[in-house]
C-alpha cells in the first residue's frame, strides 16, 4: 500500500537548549552532529552506531541524568525507529523523558519534545490511544510555556491532526491542520517551508475525503513555496512532486502523475544517492502507477529495485520491506502468478506481525490482500477467516466507521455472494454503504 510522503513535524535529532558542558567541537557534539548527518542521509545503521558512541560520551562526560544524555538517547531511539527496531527505541525515549522531567521540570518545552517523540513511536506502532495522550500533553505544555501562536504549538497541532487523520477522524483533524497552518503563516511568513508542510498535510486530508480540487490547490502552493525557498532540486521539492503525483494517481490521471513521479525520483537519486530509502519510495510509487495501467514489464524491475534498497538499507524485517513485497505480490496477482504472489504476501504479513504486532492496522491490510488472493483462486475457506481477522483489527484500532472497514465489508460481501450467502452479503453491503455515506 503506497502512502504519500508527508513531512512529520516532530522535533527530532536536536541538541538540548541548555548550555552544553563542552565547548563547540568536543567529542560529544562531533559525534552527535555526525549521527544527525547520517540519519538525514538515510544511513540509519551507521547513524545508530555513531549515536551509541555519542550516548556513551555524553554519559561519561555529563553523568547519566544530564539533559544532553537525553538528547543522545532521543537520537539513538530515532535511528532505531527508522530501522523498525521499535522495541529497542521505546525504553530510550522513556529514559530521555524521565531525565528531562527530573532535570527541567514537567512543564518545560523540552519535556514536550520528548513526549512528542515517544508519541510518534506509538503512532508508528498503531498504539493510537497512548500516542494521543502524549501528543495532547506535549501540546498543552507548549501552549502554556510558549504561547498559543508559537511554531512548536503549530508542530504539535500538526502531529495530533495526523494521528486523527490516520484513524479516519477527519472532522477532528481538519481544524487542527487549519490552525497549524494559520500559526505558521503568521509566525514564519506565507512562504516558509514549514507553511508548505502544513499545506501538504491539509491537502492530504482533503484528498482522502475526495475533495480533490481543494487538495490540488494546496499541493501546488506547497510545491511553489518549496521550489522558491529551497531550489528546484531539493528533496523537499521531490516530496511535493510525489504528493501531487499521488493525487493525480488516485483520480486515475496517470499521464499527469507519471512525469511528476519521474522528476521526484530524479531529484532524490541526485541529491540523496541511489540507495536512499526515499529513492525506494519513489521507485515503489512509480511501479504502482505502471501496475495500475497494466504496464507490468515496466513495473516489476522498479518494485524489485525498491525492495532491494529497503532490504539493504533498512534490513529484511522492516515494515517498508513488507510494503515492497506487497506491491510486487499485487503485480503477480494481476498477472495470475498466484504461487509467487502468495509467498510474497505471506512474507509481508510475517514481517508486519513481528515488527508491529498482530493487531496493527498494517497487518489488517496485509491480511486483506492475502484473502483477496485466495478469493481470486476460489479458495474461499482460506479467504474468509483472513477477511474476518482484518475486520476485527480495523474495528479495534479505528472504531466501527473507518473507511477501511467499508472496503473490507465489501470484500466480504462479494465472498459471501460467491458462496451462496446472499442475505449475509446484503448486510455487509448495507453496513459498508452506511460507512461511506458518513460525512467526514
């Protein structure tokens, strides 16, 4: 399943605002800067190695409970998160939070940053209720300490809005995105890159609601800001090009999407290198475009290259590896290469269950895809329990009215009709129609 590339406005990989014990150029700062640079370049394994050295240097220099130790803990946690090593990242974020609360007090803005980062980890893991509480606490601290119109408040609103968007709570997400945008325009000016981020995220929300005209105007404004502020070959411009392409893709406007995907890919390859995870994302999206058009011979090598990059850079057990496996499996299913597709779907499912847990929404999507493969082969007895498990996961994660549930219910209705259970199928169809009729 492809997703738009959105700039997540968390405050990550930053040095604490307190006065450092070392002068500029000391070992800890040098290591910290190197880890940050490697992270930005997508070299997450190397970033983690250097971040571990920075943490050791910080503990030896400042003591185990210094705010700069919390910074190093945060940076190592973020490197682990990028690698999909979530269980290793969580205690690091928790320790960083505890250090900052003790050293700075519970209402300090840097405490809010740690809360925000831990919330981001929980969001990635699908632990939405835990993430929401932390995002809300971080936002409250920033509003009280910095005032309601500070750029960090805008970042906190953006992150909470993104959490609501993921859960299909669009009515709660929209005013937060709109207020975040207004704060950034006022505080930073209408042409600041952070404004482009808010425009992009609001556009994505409108796209999910089918409000394509509004989404397009925001995406185009975001792109124009980034081209002017960052230059036409900046990775941020590639993000905007990719997102605008996704909008056209979703509407079946493939001829308009393709050159944007291609330009985004070219920028990322040139600026980030051929093996960067963002290059893999561009390859995956372009492959998806070709698959949807039936251009299978062009799609397959792109899927394979995306998969190879992700396995090499992120490791074979990363959720984004599962995404590439899923895309390639979709291609094989379209080509009726069912045996090959099944192996890939099963591997993707195993990766997601191990990395994210058995009740994550991404697991539900993977179950749904494997069930659809079985249904295409008339293997109804194998498909039905997978559809049911996917439905249960989505209901638990999102509640009874999320748009993903409608897709699952429609799939189950089709399965039931094929197996002569028309009355039960009709009930599924009615429920799916009611979900789709909800104004979000």
